[in-house]
C-alpha cells in the first residue's frame, strides 16, 4: 500500500494516504503523482479526496500517464464506483484536476522536479527522478528487470539514492517474472547495473514475504542496501 509524502505537499502514489496521515496532514497535500493504476498505489485516493472535500483553495492536481488517467476515469471516478470529482462541486470549480505526464519530460510540482522514467510492469508504469535544488533521488515504483532507470541513475550528478521494489522472495521467481516484479535474486542483478556506490533502499515487500526477503538480502552483507521504513523521514 505504497505512499511517499514529499515535503508534506506532494504525495507520490496513494496506496495508504488515509491510513498513514491525519486529516490535517492530508489537507496540506497539494498534488498527487501516480506511478501507475494498480490498486495498491491508488487505493486511498477516493477517501483522500473525500477527506479534503470541499476544497477551499485550488483543486488537487493529480499527475499521471495518459494510460493511468484513463484507467482512473474509466474504473474509479466514473460515478458508479466513486463520484467524478473533476465535476464536483461543479465543472468550473472541480475538486480534482488531472495532468498528463510524458516519458522523460520533467515537470515542476510544488517546487519539486519530477522526471517520469518508464519501467517494465504489467501496465504502463513510471519510476521518477525526483529533484529539488542539489538534492535528488530515484524512485522505482513497481518493475521487473528494467534498463532506462539504471542508465539515468548512472548519469545524474550527486544522486542521493535509488529506491526500488522487491515484491516476492526468490522461491516465487516464476510468479515475480510473470507479474513483472523483482525478487532478491533479480534485485541483485539489477543493482549490478548501477555503476556508482549509491544507497539502494528497498520497498514494496508483500506482507507474507517480508521475512524471507529480508533474510535473503541481509545475507548479502551489502552495506549499500537497506529497507525503507514506514513513517520514517528521509532526507537526501
């Protein structure tokens, strides 16, 4: 149920915003950036919008690929599963505005620069290069073995870290391959594409496999690799 809160103002994915944040902190969010349409990355979006409605200031800006926006409008904000908040309270004063992201074209959102990087998953999915001033980090989102993300990671000066998923343990390699996710086995191969000594922060461990994944990765004794922690603040 992935969500990353950036500077208190921008949510990257919306898997658990309403479970992790108070109403007051939810109302401070000005924009949501989505990696893809899968429900573990969007599940709390309807309730988040309900919690901030009515919007007294400008609408919530939701940034995503054309494919993700299409999926949300067709399957979620369709007045059947959930109200279409692009039309509420009315079309002139919407609660939600959608904005389309384009491959590798950076956009500035609340003072933070996001560059979408296509990664390899079952549906169109972005990782992101996230930059503010001299600080930068790469966020992988869901992906199987991929290429462009690591090419960019090797090029960005002063990159602070690469955050990357590992969903299943290696005993489920066939399932991971079929669903375009990583295991510790394929994560190790992916890290081999990194040509710089950078921290690698692992996230998106499915709950039944947390301990096997941790055991496998810890056994490497690779000091570069650590696990992202719920509710911890990271500074890059």
